[in-house]
C-alpha cells in the first residue's frame, strides 16, 4: 500500500469515526465538539488532493467558525448544559435504513463508474485564479450566494429582536 | 520513500517548534512580562532564582509539574481534558508559515505554503474551540462566562484581522508569507499601510485576550475566566497556548508590516528576533498601562470602528493596486 493510501484510510477513519460520535452521542456538546476532528479529516483529504485553498477555507469556515457558532448557540440557549436532551426519537430506525440505502447507492455508483484519468495538464490552481473565476464566469452565483447570506442574517435579527 | 521522510520532517519540526515556543516564547515571555510590569510599577520583580531572577519561570514550571491534577467532580472529563490540548496545539500550528529569517539556501521557514496568510487565519481561529470547551467542560459559571465572552470577542476581532491580512496580500500580490516579506525589501508595509498596522495591533491584542481587552479572564469578576478550574501542568499548557498565540501574532505583524527579516548589517534572524521582541514589549507596555474596558464597549469598538475602517482601507488599497497595475 502506498503512503498516500495509508494517509487516505487514516483520514477517512478519523472523519467517519467522529461523524458516528456526532450522530450517536447522548451529549449535544460532545456531538458539536466531535465535528472538529470530522472537519479536520476532510481538510486532510483536500490537502491530499492538492486543494490547499479549499483546505484552508474548510478549517477557517467549518472547524473555526461553524463549530464555534454551534457551541455558542448550545451554551446560550436554555438547558444548554447538554444533559437530558434526547438526540434520537422513534424514527431512528427509519433514519438508519435511509442512510444505509443511501450508502449502498453511493458505493454502487462509485464502483460502477469508470474513473478515467483526464489527459493534458491540470488547470492553474491558485487563489488568484479562484478569485478571477468568482468575479468573471461565476459572478452571478457568487453574488446570489451573498444575497442569500444577507437575507438569512436579516431574518435572524428580525426573529431574535421581535420581543423588543 | 518520500512520505517517510516527510513524516520524519514533520515530527522533527513539531519538536523544534514546540521546544522553541515553550522555552523562548513562553518561559522567557512570562519572565519578561513580570520584569516589565515590575519596571512599570517601580518594583524589582523576580530576583532570587538564578542571576537576576532569570530562572524564575523554570522553577515555576517545575513546581507546576509536581502539582496534583484536579478535575472537578461535576466536570465533563473528556471535554475538560481535551480542551487543554487544543489551545496550545492551535497556537503551535501558527508557526508553520512564519519566516524567521533567510539563509543562503532560501528562507528559514518550516513550509512556504501558497496559502500562508489564509492558513494563519484558519489555525488561529481554532483556539476559540478549545477555550469554549474549557469553559463549558469545567462546569463552573465563571469559567462558562469567560468562555462565552472569549468566543464573542475572538470571533468579532477575527474579522478586522482577516481584512488586514487581505489588504497586505493585495499589496504583495500573494498569500505566501515569504513573498510578502520579499515585497518589503525596499519599503516596509507599515509605511504604506499605517492604518492596517494599527488595526492589526489592536485586534491582535483582543485576539490574545490581553488587557485592555482581557474581559475573558477579568480577575475582579470572573476569577480567572475559562481556566479557573485548571491546576498544575494543565494550567501551564493554557499559559503556553496564550503566550504562544501572542508571539505568533507578533511574528505575523513583523512579517506583514515590519519587513520580516530585512535589515542592515546584522544577520536576518537577529533582525527578526529584535523586531519580534520590540512588538512584544509594546503588547506588555499596553497591558500594564491601560485599564480594562467593558465588554459592550469592546464589541462595539470592533463592529463600529475597526471593521468599517479596515473595509475602507481595503477598498482604497484595492483601488490603488488596480491603478498601479493598469
């Protein structure tokens, strides 16, 4: 087995194991904290694929910001001690069945597809090129995303400030 | 066997960074802090252990190593124990992209990533998770309040830091720290970007929770904030994380604005260390001369002053960069 494969399996194991903790833990703070190794495992996979910029963004946004936001929300809300909150309901079996079916489907697709290697050289991959593509070909998508984020921000303020 | 060599390099690098940060930054930093504060308050400071009290922190560390490790009964043992690892680890990761100097065979840096500045922002944002976990895991209201304050503060002050990083990256035309330092061979960016430097310095002080922004561990109201319940070596590891982060941010400020290793006559590494300690002294000077401000004043200051100023600065810089390249 090549070194790359070993690293891939290690990272995949970290990602999946912490993912299992996220969905099964009885304590909601443990679930939130277990997101961090999961996100970092995905970051490692990005680095393995030579996608450094995406890896950096993954750590900054997901591990750094999203997790903090989730932890913050848990600790500020009532009953934020994390104890006594049930994470599973009577639909756990149905959910597990759907997840298993989805996994089977994905594995079948992944194994059936012929992954042919493309020819030619890789396109230039630098933060500069990514920025250019955001502000040229993909400007509509980029601006659309920012409008969606702005609306959700305003909505959150509107809901939170209602009692004033 | 390229990957075995890479792993070995990573292990050796980690050991070097860890020992350098522990001995040069933290142990000496704590001593310096006590000496500087003593000097500002007309005292002598530590004087008895070693020549002029030089070995005081070594003695303190040995004392802390021997202390009993106390875990509160109602604390969450896993969260409580893992928070201690995250804070110093996130601080140590910052040092990967800091160029300490230059030699004949190239710049002295652990790895010159092409996303260097972004990497720095990403790793320093991980500290917050450790602090939140420490505050919650202790099962102590003061610790939890300290942790929540810290999260609010660090998330708020990360934005001006990020905007300043983007501004400097625009000036240099690259995110790589080595390219940024090379771009300052003739003129340091502090001359071209004095506003950005000031914003970075203020936000960095808040980011490492130092006075006048040390609401997180405000002794008069919160005991010691998020690490109230930690004893012995675990307390020392939090100190390591805090001082490590402070030195990392100061080193980043040197890299971004003070020309990194550039300077006449003296060797490059020495120049870097001189600038680094000069900035550290500024941090300590501010800490021992300014009173603590209130949390709402502090958050308002970032949202209503620092962020608008740095956005404006970014727009003006972008305008001039585009004009210059036309």
